[in-house]
């Protein structure tokens, strides 16, 4: 397939050309064709404006950036602009991902009949859907997947369209999503629309996502893959200073590298939730004015200090909302800081930098627990997000080594574009290890695996009825099965060993409730994680097998291959996985064979049991 030429130039309304545009200067939707293809994409000279698309390739991944330039002598108003791709025929299946709270990255293929679309309407760019759309050619058994580097509200659609009862086409359109859109460009000004990545794939189940990983790890290299501790699921907002100091000491003994204080540190009295947006330490409760001492204790124990912050959100009762009402946008129940407002941007930047200085902060967990659906700037929140990026840049310019984590009620801003801003993403508020393994698998179809965090939320509990086969076993390792500790499940240390692979690791629980054998196992896993950091940062991931009973993920970088096999309810004594290897000789368990041998015969291991994991490593010689 000519990936630079997925276009139609037959002058068909709603089908042809590389784009459509509705503006105060002209309406252009399929004809007349004024677009010419160039070595670098396309150009279109229209009355009053120039439209161009820069299309480049790096490896198998194509990048498209569309730009409109106002060449007239008056203000140009753009009401709608769609980047367009066109496929012959209508025998296609379309893939989209639903993104819901604690149930992120749920993907599905649908047979195209009329139109299939995915969209995010508000400020949270992955709320309800992820900016990804796949097209599978049912005849050719190949597909193209599109990833939008969203900068605000967006829409992606695939439609079956025909003209004059003759040929049928499948048209993919990608656009900003704002029913009141009005982008104003003064004479000579330009607007660059969000970048689109796309590539061809052969594997319908995995989208050959390792190709995207290879591209992203070069474009968005990760600085580090830390082991983090967060206080939230240890005691939520029921903060006692002595308990916090104990968690600091325990986390340091395990080998954690960052220690983060979650929500509840600010406000007045007991009602911190009535003070969100007033980022001043609570001196009456919570840490009672001792946060700098907590930070010092964290640093004394050899870790780095972090703080939870939600720079966007402000409750209407908070002091800044009353002092600076012009800085905020109202969604009816909550206020959001307007990053498109220069004074508001300066205000939150100064506040954030002031916190870094006051508490010697090395890490921020940026949360985002609300949404706004109508952009008063009529820009589909592009002005908002470009202001937000300036906010992040100001922090990094002054503190280049600070670690920034993205959270938004879980994974509601887990998008490729956020890798420019954040070091890693909190993918879900669901901390059931088995659910997170599924979420991780499907999120990495559109994200860099080494940027996706996994959080361990566990406790040891004794007093159970002895097991059937050993009357001395009355203690079990328990994990949270949701984001609230309102549901629980058993988990094995074997499963957690596999769970530790692939990206940054977080622990959020009362560490004093773990027995010594569990702590020792966690410390060993953390030590191994640190040794594997360089490998994990450089690796790409392939899904070798994914069924209801088994998941096998292969991480590859340089001369090392690591396969992690997770089981659910397994019904066989042995498991065979088939790696995908570069040519050459590999060694596994002191067996040295050519790559073709392992690919043909696979690697067989004893089943680790139900809900367990086994790790297989090969080295190229």
C-alpha cells in the first residue's frame, strides 16, 4: 500500500482530496481539486489561504501534519477542518477503544456499515475514547491504524460513501471536535493541526504495535523507570504523621526511589476536598505544617520526595476562586483553571514552582478529576492545551530533573501527545493486578510500554481456614480488586514478579501489614527491576499469545529477549511460547541454538499454576 497516497482525487464531495474545510473565506469538500502531491506531502493553493500537509516517514511509521496559512488581507475564521484518507470499497472492519473509569482501553472491531466514530468532547483527551482508529481490509487481510496526537477535543471516524450509485469508498476523517469551533487567523498567521501517526500492519490482534514502540522510544526516550511509593491506598486521606514516617522507613528498606504524598495535604480543617485549588499546606490537620520535615525524612532515607497536585481543578469555595474568578472556567459544578489565560497560566506556574522550592519536590503526581465540555475560546481546547504545555515547559526549564506523572481519574489523559509532558502515566484507578495486566496489554497498542505504570496494592492477612493440602497455611497475600479497597482478590508473588516487568512500578499500601517474607520478595523484585531499567527503556513489546487463559508478552532490546507469561485458569501442565527473534544464535537455560530453532520449536516451560507468571530470558550470542 502506498502509505503516502491514501487519497482520492476524483472530485467527489465528501470523499476526495486530502482535507475538507469550512471557513468564512471558502467551503471546500472534495472539489474543486487544487491539491498537488509533493515529495513531502501535499500543497493546496486556494483563494485567501494555503493548505499543506507535511508527510514524513521514520521506519514504518508515517507522520502527517496539516497547516493552514491565511494569505488574505483579512481575518480568516475556520469552523471545521478534517484531515482525510480514502480507501477503495467498503469491506472493512473498524477498531476503536472505549476508555472508561477503571476499565480503560477496551477495544473492539466492528464491521463498517454506514459510519463508525470515536470522540473526546472535553478537556480530558482520553475520556470515553482513546485517539486511535484501525481500518482492516477484509479482502487483503491487512490494515492501517491511525493515532492522533490530540491537543484537545477530537473526533475520528470511518464512513462508507458512494457517488452516483457507482463506486463505494471508505473515508477516514480526523478533526478537532467543537460544534462552536472558530479558529481566528489574522493575515499571515497559520494554524498547525494535531499530528497524525499512521502505519500499515498485518496482525489484526496486535496492530504490530512493536513498530509504534520502536518509533516512540526514539522520539520520547524515558529518563528513568523508577519504583514509586504513594500514600493514597495505604490510608487514603486519614493521615497520621507517625504512620507516614513509618511508611517512609519501610519504603526505603524495600528500595523505593520516590515517595509521594497523595491528596489531603492542603486546605483548612478536615475538609480538604472543599479546598481543592488552594495549594497551601493544611496546618490544622493532615501533616499539620510538617510537610517540609516529611520531605527531609524522605531525602534522608535516600529517596526523592513527591506531591499530588491537580493544577486544573478548583472548587468554587476555594480561596483562589474568590480571589481570581477571571482565571477559571465553570463546568457547572467545578472550576477549571484556564490555561489559555496568560494571567492564570502565570499564577499556577508561580504556585507550582513555589511548592517545589518550599518542599524540595522531585516528583509531581498531576491528577485531573473533572472535565469541561464547552470551550469558551471556541478552539476545541487547543488553546487550553497549548497553554498547559507551556506550564509543563516552565517547570522543566527550571527543574529539568523533576519527574512528572500523568493521572486523570486513572487513564483519561493517557495519549501519545502527553509523552512530551510526562515521564509516565498512571493508566487506571483500578488496581486489581489481573485487570491491570489486561489494561496494560491494550493500552500499549497505542502507547509506549515503558511509560505505562503498574501499581501494586497488597496486604498480608492471617486467620484464614487452612488450605486443603497444608493445614499450616492460614495466611494469604491479598490485593485490591478495584481503586478503593472495597473489593479484594488473592494474588501470588509469582504473578507479581511478572507484573514488575515492562515499565515503572508503584507500591501503594500499608507496608507494615506485609509479612517479612513478602517484603523480602518485593525487595528482590525491586532490585531486579533496577538492574533491568536500561533494557526496559530500550525495549519494544510483542504480544505472542493472548487468550482468556494465557498472555505472553515479549520484550526485546539489543541482544536480550524477555518473555513474560501470565496465566489465568490454566488447564495444562506445560506451556510453549514461540518467540520472534532476529537472526543469529541465542542461549536459553544453557541451550544455545539458532534463532530459527527457537522460532520453530518454541520454548516450553512447566505451568506456574493459576494466576501466576513465569519469566523467560534469551541472550543473543
